[in-house]
C-alpha cells in the first residue's frame, strides 16, 4: 500500500491544490500529543478554522486540547466539549444568524457534531508528511478541482453525491459529517471561516475518509489517461464544439 507521502504527491500533481491537504486525527489521550516530534501547540486560544489554515498554508503540524480552542462550537464539532445551553437553545445564534430564537434552535439541532467524552485532543498535519494515519483528509480547492475529485469518486462504483450546508459553522458540514458517516462531505466555507480562517472566495472544502482519498488518487490517474485533467482546458464558447470531442465519443453520441 502506498504511503500518504506518495499518494499526496500524486494527488498534488493531478489536482494542483493551492494549499496542503490536511490529515485530521482525534486522540483519546492528550498525552499522545507528546509522541509527535514536530507538533506545535498554540500559545493562545484559537478557532478551529485558524488551526486548519495554519496547517494547510504554514506547513505546520498542530495539536490542541479543548482548552486551546477559543469557542465552544469549535470544541463541540470535533468532540472535545459540549455546546453550552445558550448555544443549544438558539440564544447565541439568534443574535446574528437567525431571525428568531426558534429558527436558531432548529439550526443548532441540525448541526452535526462528534459526540464528546471519548476524545481529549486533536492532531492536524500536512498529509504529505505521513505523520499518522488520519481519520479524515481535508482538502480545500476551487470548484473545478472539487468536481474532478467527485468525478474520481464516481468513476468506479458510481453513486450520486449529496452534500449539506448548515450555513454558519461549515466545519461541521465537512469534518463532523465526514467523521460520523464515513462518507465524503463537501461544503462552502462559512463567514467565520473566511473572516478568521482566511478561506478564499473561490474555495470549497471537502472531507474524505482515508479509503476515499486513496480511491480518488487512483481514479484521477485513470481519468487523466482519458484526457480529464486539471487545469481544464478551454475549447471556446463560440466555436463548433464537435471538434473538442474525441472521434469515438462523437460517433457514439451521434455528434456530427
């Protein structure tokens, strides 16, 4: 089986992401953080989206406990704490994001979170360093890169993909949803992730279980052989499109 280093190198050549794919792992014992030589623990409290951006842009390995996370929602999403009652009943979210407390409570009820009590720490690292076996692989990219990832998932054992958006708290749509279901989870970075985590206007985020990441890399290679590549080449918006299709494809589809 190829190492995460080998797989990531292939993925980066095929998809050319702007930032490093991130390995995400929850630890049941926070003492395990000391096992990793290069792990950095924040000197001040930070948000989850800030930590992810640090890893995917600074190229650092980061480890945190509940005490290192600045907001209760961050702790709740990754299973390191519970949401306080003022969050669960909609009081907090109704101050900004929802018109009424009832709307806000409905939102809180819909947000997926990893159950607390089992895990004591979170470890994040650039996947390419093969530092540990990840629970999830987090990837940020533009819509063209994301559709190629989805194409690679669907290439073998086709399935129609379905994704979710709770609105604010997009980390739950990507991380908790993927962790809980064992399936790919794609979403649009939220306002908070853009403000504090510096997610860019053209970025989407996807969480992949490790087996799916391996599948994606293998199938991207197969699609590459068939001419499906990134960046996607433009053929022209005002020309006869048939010359842009391979001859066999034109014949099969009756495009003449």
